[in-house]
C-alpha cells in the first residue's frame, strides 16, 4: 500500500482504504480528523502529506480501535446534537438516541409551544423520533423570542452533553446539572467552557438529587471554573431547587448483563451503566424524589432501555402523581424515551 517514495500524494484515500474491511469509513474519517487535527470536510478538500510516520501513527490508532477501544475515547471527541464534546474514559460516550430527549425538550419549550410539555392529554401517545424538523446542517436553536424561561435539571450529566446542548439551543434556559462522579463533572465543565456556556450551567456533585441538598462540595470558580473546592459547606447549594423539567439518561443496564456487553461498551465507566439488579434503580429514586424538585405541572423526560417501559410505568404510577404523556421510539423502533408530567 505505501506509497511510492514513502509519499503518497493523494493520500488520505489510501489510508481510508487500507483498513476498510475492519473499521467503518466514518471511524476511519474520525481517526484521520484527529490525526490531522482538521474537520472532516478538510480530508476531502485539502491536500495532506501522508508519509511513513503518518501511516504508522494511523496504524497504531486503528490497532487500538481493533482491540476494542471506542473511536471516541481514542480521539477524545464525540458529536452530540451537532456539537463537539470532549470525552474521556471517565464519561459515557453520548449516543444518538439520547438526542431524542434534547429534541423533545427543545420542541416542546418553543413559544408558542408546538406541543406543550405540561397540560396536554394525549396519554401514552407513542411517537417515532424524527429529525425532520431540523435543518440538515445541524440542529435548530430556539430564538430568544421563541424561547421560554425554563429551569431544567439534568441528572447524571456525564460529559454534559444534554445540559450543554440544551443551553446552546435554548437561549433562555437556566440549567443545573449533577453527577456523582467528580471526574465526569470536570469534563462537563470543560465542555460548558468550550461552548462558552460556563455562566449558564451550574454543575453540582452528588448522587441524583442529593447533589442539590447536601452541599458537601462547594464548587468555586477558578481558572475558568474547572476546580473544585472541597470545603464543607452547611447550606443548600441551590437556592430554589424547583425545576420545570427534569431530564435524565440514567444508568439502566441490569447488573447481571454487564459482563456480556460489547467490549466497546465494557470500557465505559460502570458507574454510568449499572442500573442495579433490574436496571431500574435510578428510576425508583427519581420517581420517589422528583416531586420535591418539580414546579407544578412540571415534566420529567427519561431515557429508558429496551423493554423497560412497563417497569418504569409501574414505578411511577404507584405514586399517583405522574402521568406518562408520551413515549418516543428511537430509529430502530425501540421505546427509548418516556415523558411524564406531574398532576399536582
Ligand atoms: N448524560 C450523559 C448522556 O446522556 C451521561 C449519562 C450517564 O452517565 N448515564 O450521555
């Protein structure tokens, strides 16, 4: 394959073809974007010099990929809602399915709302997710005039993909995000900074809602807001912890299934995957606690795993204060998001 005189003029295409049987073209492009520190389009319009050193570097990236490392961990980047996110092994890699939650919140929060989150009664309406309402170049943000002043709580924020994209696309939204992992929160803060949203998203460390009540760790701004002050503080971190929307993509894999996951998924943090014995532990806590943090008529949007809708419906219905108003299927027809509102 390589390359007369160690230099293949024209070619990145030689490199893409070299491993076309073992990695997908998209993955090859992602690795090459990383290697040349360029945008994907540049691979096709710019003339990069491909010499032996570059080819060796590419070989080593591909061998990491072939040994089961997800391409996003190799490059340290992942795309979500058309935005670029920093990812490391401390965070779950954002999945396209999770865009359903973000899209639903954006569409429903438009003013005048296309489909208001609170107050409508198409019970258990099943919807197939589609990106048709978005322009092909990316995701349509809400203009300031259309945007309602909503307060959103993003639980298990991970790399901050949900919080950051909501903040970016909803100029009036006030966002609080929590995660139990300090390492994940550092990545989320970097992503907020990267998208110039540090002032608009507040991050707190703790297990689900506990992050809001027990201010064990007070975060303070220092060098761009990336450091954590571990002084113990007594008062609550959030003054009025009431939200219009609670969104969460919790860990929902059954503990017993963890050893059988694909090797790419197994390298992701267990803490971001393990949903307990039946995968529903986090939904139980959210069902139990969320009414204290929701405004009247507020909504909860949850990502769910395959076949979990019934179990989640049972958990929430036992409190008699929630109504499922929408279930959204993903591109494969799997029920992937449950939207609830409080009746009180
Ligand atoms: N909020 C992040 C995501 O949706 C991380 C979720 C998690 O760690 N379970 O991808």
